[in-house]
C-alpha cells in the first residue's frame, strides 16, 4: 500500500529528527528508524491501530513520545501528523480538510 504524508506531517518528522540529532549524535537517525518501523507496522495492519475519530487512527511510537495520526483509503495510507505527546491533541485537525 502506498503511504503519503500531509506536508505539515512531513515537516514535523524532519523537525523532530533534527531536534534529536542536535541533542545527541545518532539519536535523530534512531528516531527515523523507529518512525519507519511504526509506518511499516501501520501498513501491515492498519486495523490494529485505535480509531480516535471517524476514520482517523492513531499509532503510538515505541521509545519516542510521538503519536502518528493517519487515515486509511482504499489505495493509500495518509499520514496526517507526527504529534509529540506534549502538544495540544487538537492542533492537527485542520489537516483533515487537505
């Protein structure tokens, strides 16, 4: 299945990796590895992730305080947000219109 990213979600992923890399060498790379594993898990079994609203699902990353909000379509999975746990849980909802 094809995976696409909302432009702001893609920026969040890059910013988080950059933040971790600036703090500890190689931590940004480990974050991206964990992000890739989480996306692979979503692709394999999107139905195992919790529905949070209508057709929006949530996957929690392991080892990093991030939640991945996504939507499943017949031909793709659309990543809407990489939300750090400290952020307001509603901030990304405007992306549902994109």
